[in-house]
C-alpha cells in the first residue's frame, strides 16, 4: 500500500496541502492575516488615524478568535506548567505577556479613539496623554513579543507552509527513492 502510494507520487506529485488538516491550513492562514493586520494597524502613517482605529478594533476581534481557537492549548499548558518542558513554559510565558500587552494596547486605543468609538456612539470623558503613552509603548513592546512568538513557532510555520504549498524536495520511500 505504501509502495503504491510512493510510486503514484513519483509519477504524479501530491497536490499542495495534501495530508494537512483543515485546521493546520486555517491556523497558518489566520495567523498570517493577524500578522499582516497588526503591521497595517501599527503603520499609522500608512493608514491615517481613522483607519488605524478601525484596523485596531478588527485586529482586537480577530485576536479574540485566535485565542478562542487555541484555548485548549492554553488550558492544557497552564495545567501542566510545572511538569512541562522549558520550551512550553517559555511559549506560555511569551503568549501570556503578548496577550496582556495587546489587551492594554487595544484597550488604551479604544479609550483614546477619536473616530471609531464615537461613530459607534461610545464616548470617553478623559482620554489624557497617559493613555496615549500606554498605547504607544504597548504597541512597541508588541513588536518584540510578536517576533519572539513567531520565532518560537517558526518550525511549525515552515513545516506547514512547505507541506501546504508542496515546497522543498518531495519525500519518497522505498524503491522510488533508490531509483530517483
């Protein structure tokens, strides 16, 4: 059975994404969208203030979806924090710091909003300079934490990307490998 599949793949390479679960493909695509969305929202000079606020709100909602999709990992890892590997502890710590930082960033952005929140009928009495300072600092910190978050998961990202788009050298087994 495996030899037949290897022979078929030697003649006709597997389709991109073959063997990957829908969830892995969705996670990679959604994570990429989040990464780009943060970059766009961060680029105030590119978007302008009004679009920056709307992108920030959309990013906050997408972040809630992301957290919900990975909640099972969060609870499993949190329960096993004392018995798990150092790498998982580091990942959990970075993810918790990133989550806390982005909650502060998005929350302070909501408070200092001039366009998006008022168009939704929500007004804050005093959105002084300290909230602007918190918003700017947490956005800068998020850049570093996102970089660490991506770096920790880089092996998964590259593996899923290669499998999804059939990049790299195809793997064959048995006789087909010896002949190739």
